[in-house]
C-alpha cells in the first residue's frame, strides 16, 4: 500500500517488473498513474488530487499485462485526510482569482473570468493571508491603473464559527461566506436582492 499526503500533487512510486506490455488503470478520478502504459520493467508514479475531507480515502491502480496470458496486480493507495486547521489552509499562500460565478434566481448567468468583470489586469492580482491576521494585496505583474500602489495592507478574520471571512484589503470591509477552503482552493460567496431577483455570487481563488 502506498501512503500519500492530503495535498494536491502528493506522490509515491512503485515498480512494474515484467517483460510484457502493461497498462496501469486507477480506480478513482482523484488518482493518476504516470506512465499509464509501457513495455518492460519501469517505475510508475501515483499522483493524487487534494483530499477535501478529514478522513483517509482508498483507491487502487490495477496493473495488467498482455502479450501472453493476461495477468494483473493491484497497488493500493491510501491518501490521508486533511487535518489542517482552517487557518493553516488559508494562510501562507498566494491566492489568484480563477473563477467567478453569478446565479440569478437559481440559474447560472455568468461563469468563468468574464473580462467585463475581471479585466486581464486584475486576473493576476494576489491576495495573501497570514496567521497574525494581516492581509497583503498585490497588483501582480500588470496594473489597471499605473498610479495604483503595487501592494496594499489589510486585515482578515474568521467569523460565525469560521464559516465567514471578514477582510479589508481596501477602505471597505467585506464579509463573505466560505464555500471552500481546502488549502488549494478558496471559494467565497454571498447573495443580495436586486429588483426582486435573488443574486448569488461565488469568487474562486487558487493557491499558486
């Protein structure tokens, strides 16, 4: 059994010893095998996506050989659960916007980084949360307004049993619901009523 960490990209390798042609087939979508096939003996690397839960999860890679009798062997994968605190998942990473979704009365009307909402000069902006409650906002490689400062300091805090995030990278403080915070992906959201319509929005950031 191979034991992998909870983070995206956790890896472990095993050896295929054969003189035949073989294929390596994972049993779950969160695990990949590299290479997926070959001829003769080699090393295969199992790579996992992030485990979003706190409990371990199991999968396997079945290695099947051909070129004679069909034989197979099973390599089990045990990926540990994510036991980081919410603060550890959030802090010490550079988060960049990767998706923006708007839902009107239950119907998705915007998804992806629409340049009318997030122009290219905003898509490389970086937000970095630190364990002391400080927040750094960086304009990234490009600026929409060349006169804007490169960096801006603010503060952040959890609220409502760590289900909400309060932060003030600028003059106005925002309080948003935490939808996902798994150490790799941070999705924040909120809702409001406009002209009788219920509008929900979700901002997804990915750690670099």
